[in-house]
């Protein structure tokens, strides 16, 4: 995890990270409930 990154790369990385976090949250919640 780098704090300094190019703007172009950063924007794409942030979007990808958001989707990844959302998917992880869903899986984590499902596992936690089950």
C-alpha cells in the first residue's frame, strides 16, 4: 500500500479497491451469518 502514486493509476486502483472491499464485505457477512 503506497501513499504516493500517479493520479491516473490511483483513480483506477481506488475503484478496483472499492469493488474488492464490497465483495469481501459480502463474503465476510455471509460467512459470519452462516
